[in-house]
C-alpha cells in the first residue's frame, strides 16, 4: 500500500486526522456490533455524563512497521485487560477483551497508509477510549457508553527526540491511596495539568510524584513510570497507586530474560534516589527517556543520562518491537 505523503522524520507528538476509526455503542445493557467509520466528530447531549462527571477512561498503544515490512502492534491484549480494569473501577461496562484486540486490528488495517515506514522514527499512535454519553444530572454512572479507537501518526513524545530529562519532585499529589491512580482514567491526567504547565514554566520536563500518605517514596510522573539502575540491577517502584505500565512490565522481562539483570520491584525511598547511577521514564509514548537530573527543592541529583544499561534496555525493547530481535511469544500482534 502506498504511504501518505508526510515528512515522517519531522512529525511531532500531536493529532493528525486519519481515514477511519472504530466505534461501538453500549445501550440497553449490551454492546452493538461496532465497526469502522470515517466520521471523526462526536455529537452528544450537553448533559452527557462524561461532560459532567468525567466518566471516561482510555488506553495508548502504537502500530509499527518492522524491519521486514510487516505492520504490527505491541501487546494489545494487555491494553485490553488494563482497560477492562479501568472500566470496572469507573463502573463502566467492560468492552470484551477479544473484541478490543479485533477492533485495534481493524483500525490499523483501515489506516495502513498512515503507518510510518521503518526507520523513520515515527509510529502510528492508537487511542482506544470509552465514555458515558447519555444525560446524567445526578451523580451516578451513565447508562449508555461509546467505545472508540482513533489513530494518528506521531513522532517522539518529548521534543528534540531522546535527550536527558530534568524532573522536579512535586509538591502536589498525583493520586491518593485507595483512589484511582492505578487505572487509566481521564480524571487522573486532568489533575496533573496545572502541575505540568507549572513545571514547564519553571524549566522542568516533568514532575516526579511521591506517595501522598507519607511523601517519602517515589511513585511516577504525570504520564510515565520511572525506572532506576544501579550496577546490574533494575529497580522499579511498587505501589498500589501507580499505573501498571505495559512498557515497564516489558522492560522488567527484557532486563531479566535478555540482559541477565537483577530486578527489584519495591518501594523506593526518596532519600535513596541519589544512590542510583541511571534513571529513565518509560511508557507507550516515550518508550524509555533517560533522566539527567532530578531536583528536590534545590538539591540536584544527577544521572548518566542515556547510560549503558538504559541504552541497552531501550535498544532491546525497540528491537523487539521493530522485529530486529525475536520477541517472547504473544508480544507481537501482526496486522498485515
């Protein structure tokens, strides 16, 4: 298939409307058959539940062109399972996990001309999301829902490509214990908007949040999990308020099975982060972005940036995604 005439290597991380998207509606207690549409707009009541009470959740994933020319997605079954968890927490009907994967495949196939070519540095970002759309004025869940997937070609999440990031320890909280920090709800990200704008205005790339109960343990940033390296050991935070990143889980397995690293998934104290040699942010959008500095109220903790272990983790994971390295069974969903 002939690709769209786009300067793939200079794409930013923004929305570009593509040809088709997937839509399915939940009404009278059941999901309809669902299918593709070229309509990129949504019409709903001014009193729709999502507009009044933010009853919405979403996922983020990518389609790639591999070295041998195949179009693939990375572990979409885990996105389906995570969205199901989000829906249950938000009192929304679960979109069937098998149908979720089928919808992803349909959406990518319908937009194959928008999947960037191998080696361009760009990918096709997929945004599955669900929201309550019938009129709700009292505080309660909606009765009708819409599930959608749209696709948009994107470049790197952080401007300027891979470069060491500067984070600050946040004075504000991302999530509370026994709250919604462990699911991908839109409201979690709305809570971080003020803080991320302020961080950018102060010259920082991101906020690093600590646990809200004691403010003594590292959690994650507003949009990514964090990893640390010391020697041959990968250390990741463990907390009930952290989003279970698919990228982080994949990095953990890559570290163990491909690189022979030791892995610790545990609470990480704020007062020990200066003991690590390398650090990075990980997530679907950024994959792994190296951290050069964390600023804790004037105290600067520096890291090796794209150090040897972070580099190897990045190269191995992207090599698996792009087909240069053999993937574990079930990790790669071939589209065409």
